[in-house]
C-alpha cells in the first residue's frame, strides 16, 4: 500500500463542524475532489456531495483515500466507530471530539500522528477560534502547522496549546462561550 496523500483531506462524520471546516477548506481553493467524507445519513452525504466532495456511507472509504483525516463524530460514538477504522501508516488523524484524549485515540486507532482541535460554532460563519495540539510525531512532521492552515479560513484564530489539558479551558471558553452569549441575546 502506498503512503497516504496528505493533500487529500477526509472527514469521518459530516455534521455541522465538519461542514464548516469543509466549506472553509473549499473557500481557500482546495479542489473538492481532494476531500472525502463519510456519514451514515444519506441527507448529509448528499448535501455536502453537492459541493463536489466525495462521500460514502463507509468510514473506511475516507481513511483509504485521505492522508489527513478529521474525526468529527460525537465523543460517545468513538468506541463504536473506531472498530471499523484502520488507519494507514503515515496518515494524520485530527480529532475535534471534546473529552477524548489523544492517548485514548491512539489506543483505539493505533495512529502515530495525532492532532487534537477544539473548534467552536462561530466557525460556521468563518469567524471561529480554536485550540490545537499535536502529539510528538505530529509535532516533528509539521502536522500541527498543516492542520492550522486548513482551519484558518473558518477559524482565523488558531492557538497552539503547550499541553493537551489546556484544551479543556479552550472548550469552556471558546466552545461554550459563544453559545452562552447567544442564549441571552
């Protein structure tokens, strides 16, 4: 099997955050044929497929075709979803799941290059902010910088954390903060 093509970007799960990130990546000029997404919902696959990206119900389809793979599933679903995933050597796995540390994802997926991102809902309007951190392998390979560049069109503020625990604060402030403000508007 050949090395993963890091110019091809995948999304396991096509919910609102994946949608925002995909639209940002497309806005930056990435060819839609370089983006792959999976979701059990046909409606979500069709909606994002209309943007020209490749979609499928099979999660492994994404891992087989993309070198950078965003895990955009609900945290409580990762145990179940991970059973059907085989990460290729050299792939970069990017988690946007709150509360699931990289060490747990490495156990579940046997992935060497891991990046964790805490996005927020203003990304839907191209005005997001997020925290990001990578494991040692991802740091050495420049994966954190590459993922940050992918996120900038929808999250102009991307802050690199020094420790994974700092993402908890990012979740509380940038993740929940905007929703809290909207609640009182």
